[in-house]
C-alpha cells in the first residue's frame, strides 16, 4: 500500500530534513533578516536550510538538529531578546549538560558596544552549546550596532563560514542518522511529546480588500509573519493623556523640540518600572501615505476600506504581517515603513513585478552591495514614494506592496516617571532627531552604477536636490513633536531596564544631558519617597539655560536647600527634597560665559565624585548620547583612582551603568 502524506506532514518532514537549521533570537528584526539572508546564500551553494524563530524553541526538537547556526541579539545590557528567553533559560541550566552531543554549531552574536555586557548573548550561547556537548565548527561572529553591524555580519559570513558548513554537511552524511534525543525540559522530564505543535504549513497570502463601507468578519488566532509583526499583536492599545513642549524656545526648522508625553498606563502597562523602557509604534506622515495611494491607483477615500489576507490555496492558513481585519489607513499609517526606501528583501520580491528600465536598475542595485548600503543610509534621505518615483514606476499592486514592504519598527524610549508618584501615567521625554543630509554622493553613486534611470526627470531632480541638501527628521520623533495630540490612540509595550537605583543606601551620581534626564526624573521621585539618606547628585547639561532646560522647575524643586547646609536643611518645609546637589553645564550659555559640558562638570567636582564613588561605595548612572556618555566615562577615568581600569571594573560590577544612543 502506498502511504500518502498530508501537506502538514510533508512540510514538517522537509523542514526536519534540511541540512542546516538557522535559529534567530531577535528584538528588532536584524537577526531575523540576517538569518533569511544566510538561508538564501546557503541554498545558492547547493545545501538546504530552514530558518527557525527561537520563540518556538523546544529542547527535544533542538537536540535533534545536526547543524545549528545561531544568530542571536543581546537586548539591553546583556539580556536575551524576548523570543529567546526560553532557549536561554534551558541552555544555561547545568542539568542539561550533554544534551546536544553530536550537534555541530556556530554563533553570530549581535549587540551594541556602548553597553558593558556587549554581545553577552552571543558569548553565552557559544559557551553554552559547547558545554551541552555540541561541536563548534566555525568562529563566533561579533556584530556591533553602534558601528556597522551589516559589515560585521558580512565579514563573518565571508570569512569561511560556507566552507565549514559544507564540511559539516558532508560529515553528517557520512556518520548517518543519530539516535533520537530525549533532551530534558525545564521540569526535568525526558518527554518527547511536550514540543510545541506547529500550526504550519502556511499558504501563500493574498490580499482581500473590501468594498467601501463593507465590514469584514473578526478573525481569531493569528500567526505574525516576523519579529516586528509580533509587536503589533502583543502591544497594548492605549491613549495619549498629555503632550507638552518642554523647551523654553522651540524651533522645528533648527530641529529644536523636546516633548513631554504622558501615556495612560492601562492593561499590560500597569505596574511599569521607574527608568524602564517603553516601545512606541510611530505613524507615517499624511504626505507619505497620500503619495503611496497614488501609486496604488487609490484615493484618500479608500483609507477606510477594510482588508485582510487569505491563503491562495484552499483550506490553508496564512501568517499575517499585521492584525486583520484592519483599515487600509491603519495598514499604511502604522504597519508599513514609508519613511525609508525599500530594503533588500522588498526589492527582491518586487523585481519580478517590474518591467523595462526599472527592473534592470533594481537588478543592478541588488547586485551592488555598496549602492544598496548607501540607499539605506540616513544620508540618502530617500522616502518610499520618492524611490519608486526615481525608478520611474507609476503603479504598484497594493497586495504586493503590503506583503513585501518593510514593517514599521517600534521605537524605544526611557520612561521619565515613577509608578510611586504616577501609577496611572507613563511619561516620556522625546527630542526631535534632525540633521542635514547631503545627497550628492548618494545620487552620483546610484546613477553611475546604473541603479537609477539616469535620463529620467526624477534622477535629474535628485541631483538638483543634492546640491542644496535636505533635512532628515526621525520618523517617530517627528510624529511625536509635530503630530501627536491628546486623545490619540497608540500601541505601546514596556520592558524593565538595567537603569535602577542601588538597593543599598549609598551615594548616587546621576549624569544626563538633554532628553537623557528622563530616568532621573523618575529616580528623584523614588528617592523623595524612600528612606535613603546617602547623597544623590545630579549632573545635567543642555545648550542654554533660558532655552532648553528640561523640567527646570521640577529639577530645582528637588534640590535640598543650602547645598548641604544643615541649618538651611532644618528650615525646609514641604515635600522631601531628594537631591543633595545639582551641577549644571551649558554648552551655549550666551554672552561671555564659557561653554561647559557635563563631563567638564564631573572633572570640576572630581573630589566629591571620587569620595562618593570610591570612599562611600556609590553608583554612577549615565543617560544620553553616545558622545556625551563616552565623554563622561573618560572624565570618570580622570577623577577616579585607577583610571580606565577602575571605570571598567565598576561597569562590570554594575556600579557604573550607561544607557547611550545615537
């Protein structure tokens, strides 16, 4: 009798028989993207590969993998990404030693050098798999997001990875199948029946756009297509309670705006943590959405039409790029990244849909890594609709676009409130990200490489635009600083962070510039309500005290009277003033005053800082730009005994914590 297999069984069998299994732990989608790129290259070299989301990790299935490539990101200061928490917990457990005997592996770790436990997940995964009995076949890769993480991945990939994978595949074939594994689960059992049941295989998604006014039926459980899409399904829908400009002098043309945003702490946002992280999903500008509608042959009147995705194959499910049914407006404003040009994945998907010169140019662009990298850079300042106009494309299928467009990523901000003081409101402090962008090199490169139709009016317009340059504004910060209003509904998700007050009653030195004041606003509220008596000092920097001193009145009201004078302190009435000292630094003070940065103020107060940190066991917490943070670390190395070695030791101990960006 001939045995037949269902599509579900066939898909599982094909996945299990892949030569190489690539597992990703990703918070923002970078590790997932790298995994997909690696799968494509592996298959181009005659091997088969399968990409796995560590969200679906089970010990028994992982133990049966012959060759595992791990692409894992470090989140925050050394933590696993959300989808890799279960895997990391299992791999760290010494009870499972030997569970991966016979497996071959290699690791690519992603992180940010600004954090003290840089690439911690990559290091731990590499060591854990070896301890569990697996054999390392290739060196661990190290990707640094503060520099050029794409280049780091390329160097690792091109340094001999494919050759080692081919050798491993041949060795596995010679050895034959391994005996079935019975890897222990977290409860210690050897069960092989506790694995998560896959809901696949999934069909080919096809857009279904309802007629105007029609309502599509509600849909039950939905499987997101990727890590970024998962945020849309898990985030809390909540309301904006307050939007207020914090600067005394606002100038959008100069990129000078900082907004205080209060968000209702409802649902999963209740019980948020002081100085935690809030991820917020931005909205595209109306200009970008309207420009894309023209490419789809639609109008603004179509934005209320509902849509969903169904499988082209009968009786099958599809993974969803975002929750459906939803309006076309929500899909374009919230879930598609329209402030950037297409990424490599989208270009590959769209190339076959194009014709003529546009198809040829996209092909050349995909083949030119330097041009593709330049296209994605901030210097390009090229938006989604501008790119297609430059290519001379006048029409795009809406379904193709929605399925291949890069997903909108949530932006993360440090929480600027304390649940002890404001349990029902989460405050953010957001500064407009803005800088000049020069298009000259970008335009010349694309035209000379044949990646743009050089004769088109659009290309000529780009070259004209490049002479005067343009101004880049961050998508999320622009939305918050110019469009966000009280009563608006947003998607948000909160995480704890490494920024915490010390558990012991020891001195705290807080250093922030600009919006970097955010965590300290929450800290001084916690200190106000706490029993601490050790001194807490705040170093705050901004450009001008009369123009952009954020939370000026609140900050001054938190400082003890008399700067430590006991007599004046006894005269104090009203709420506790938690800050023993406030040291300010103004980089553009005006008049004949000398400019000063927070790192200068640290040096000026070097004796006090040294006493607080080294004599009294105090902690230092830094928040702000990378340039500022590194300057403060250098200043600490000057004032602390032992210099840079002491600073690094204190960072390792968690007594110096730095959260930096940009």
